[in-house]
C-alpha cells in the first residue's frame, strides 16, 4: 500500500482556478473559484451582493 500524494477528491478539483477581485461597493477583496461563478456571493465586509460579471478582475491564482 502506498501513501497518496494528494487528499481524496483532488482529481475532481485539480482544474479549478481561483480569482480575486474587489467588491464594487466597498473595495474589499473577494476570492471566488471557477466553479462558483453561477452562485450568489456576498461581500464579507459590507454584506452587499457581488455580481462577479461586473467586478473588475485584479488577479488570478
């Protein structure tokens, strides 16, 4: 038996991308993964709903 190099389920998520952009309301940075674009997101700082299709992209990881 060998020790796995990755945690279980790694293969399901290996092609995900992480994006960071700023809340258009307060400017707080928010991270979202590429499989979450169709979900509703709320800013952790101001509580306003974030529409990532309108958010300017600052960086990717």
